C-alpha cells in the first residue's frame, strides 16, 4: 500500500522518512551520479523537502521500497525556482490545484518487469490528486519518460523545448489528472484499487470527476 505523509502526520513516519532520504541518496547520487546532490550524511534532501511537501511512500513491513514527492506549485518548487527556462513556451503553471512531482524511485532489488511498485506509486499519485481536487501535475523529467507515460494513456503536454542539463535531455511538462489516467495506470499492471492507505484522503476516487476546459 501507498502511505501519504504530509505535515499533519509526518511525526508518525520519522523512521520511514529517514529511510526514504537515504534511498534517494543511494539512487540519485550513487546510482544516477547526480553528484551535486551528494551529502556527507548520505541523505538526499533539497530545498523543497519542506513542511509543504507530501510524500507517497510504498512501505512493506516497515521498509520503504518506492516513493515520490509532491510539492504545491504555489510554493517554491523545482521548475519555478531552478529550471524556469523549461517552461519558456507555455509558461510556468502554478495554482492551488496544480502540484509538482519529483523524486520518483523504486529500490533496485524491487524493480523488473514483474514488479508493480512503480505503477502502484504512479497510481497512488493520481489517486491522491483525485481525492484532493488536484487538476494537474507538473514535472521536470528526462525525455525518455514521455513514451512510457503516453503508453499509460496519460495526457502529457510539454511546457517548453527539450534542453540538455548535465548530460540529460530534459523537458518541463504538465500532466492532466483524470479518472481515466488513474484507471489505465492500475490496469497496466493489474493493480487493485485503492492503493493508498491513509486516513487523510478527503474522498475515494470515483466519487467525483475532474473536468478540464
């Protein structure tokens, strides 16, 4: 199950959050070689790990095996404060109903074609957004993610032109939150709903639909 951790309940998840910071360091510094993120304490934490951040963590028997982070776009966030040039065509997308998505991961030993963890986290992201009146998600991503998201039936629109950043071809995008994208993500790996275990959800997916003009 996916656990939603935010300012209201993070005091219950101290150990799991510490695990997740260390896993992020192992993956993004040790594996991906993003050396600008290296820290001597082996915890990958940046300026957007604030009380405003929401974490969606896949936890099995007290062990974090996957997760991601959502940050309100009305607060400081990666695209606006570090990479605004990635939105130089359509402009930065900010609003109380838009979140930025960063730091997706699955621990190495739980990856593979038979693993459902990545898609459970992705489905959890849509489930959380549908339950909390979030209409869209922005993300700075490497371009190789685009065909994977399109394969899932997501509506993904670039906000600017792809740009090389530290040897990676990156693009700023906005993803429409919809019941259809959520259901397609579940179906892709035959995942049962709901995936979120949280007392903080306002309503279950399916009780409302978000329409976009």
